[in-house]
């Protein structure tokens, strides 16, 4: 098999690139001569390849772009907020094509390894105290990621919920809703403080139950099922990006940008823009 074809499935799709290139700055040609600027499409492919496979930057296939060059552009685009904006565009497009369903939302945290440590990492209590990171995620009813924050693995989910909800509201503010939004959380969020935050401050109807109680509710009320499982499935989608499953970035902003890229990819995918 041709070497290039063997990693084609890890390259950025044409549909995703067509949306991303509109966000990139206009690079001017240097008047000093020297080597011509690398093709930005190849750079984007190299970054996407690295996030999908989890390889080191220097292990990116040279036919895409030198790893050092790809990393340099990645850093520039992180500072410009390109990947954050790409996710924002994905949410807007999904809402136009299918419609974000705010009636049932769910939030949960997921911990991943961070062998190199760095910003927003901490000792993972479920992994023998090794360094890890946590992402707190909120989704709408169909599992589309709508809000995200990153912290150390030793930070409790309760402490991240408010920032996660705020991130969601900043991305997709809702006004004049004709229904009361439901927020589903697992038993780890069961506290008076969280219930007051969710119900009084944000106006949600909270659903915070243990797994055993949840099964009983599902059997009794088929039309009003607790939807917490969708956020767990979304965490699974994101983990297919191997560069996220194990965090190698020391800078929190770089890890967050990788998550934004993954969220954008799966939002566009669920919207059906990839054919």
C-alpha cells in the first residue's frame, strides 16, 4: 500500500478544511526571499494527524509537513483562538442544519493521563497518584459538546460545573426559551450547593440520581428518561483522538485547543457535513 494512502484517513477532510481556512490569518510573502511558505493545508493535515494518532510532533510524516513547522503553526493558531472559533462555527452550523436540543442536557468529568505534567494537571486519585488532567463537559440532548473546561485530575467535578455551564452559555446563549431545561448529573454532584446553583442560579430542573435509581426511573417513565449517558458517550468520541486520550502538552491552552478541534470535528460529523 502506498505510504500516503496508509494515513489518508487521519488527514483533515476537505469539508473541515474549507471551514478552518476561513479563520486563518492572511500570511504575506516575505520580501527577503528564502524558502517559500509551507502549504497551510498540509500544515492543517499534519496537526490533525498528530491529534488523531497521538504521535510525537517529530513523528508526523514528512510528506505532510515537518513536525517542528506544524508545531510552530499550531502554537500560533492556538493563540489566535482558531480551534475555539472552529468549534463555535460547528455549533452554529449544527443548529442551522439539525437544531441543538436544549431540553435535556448532561454534564460529567473525565480524567486522562498526563505523563509530562504541566499546567492544569494534578495527582489522579484513581491512577495511583500519577499526573493526570480532567475535562468537564456539558452536552445537549443528542450528545453534541456545548461547554468545556480543563483542570487537574485531583479537582472535584463539583468545583468545575459552574465554569462548564458558563462556557456553554457563552457559546450558545439562550433567550426566550419556551421550556424549562433539564440538566442530568451523576451522584458525584449530589449536594445542596450544586442543586441551588443549578436550579436557582441557572434555572435548570436538576436530575441527580445514583445509577440504581436511574434504572428504576427508566422502567417507569419511558417518555422522560434521564439522559446522562449521552455525555459519557461524547467523552468516548473525544477519546478517539489519541492526542487527547493521553495528554502530552504541558501548556493547558494547547491541550484545550486539541479538545476544541475534536469537539468541532464531531459536531460537524454529527451534522452530516462530511458526507
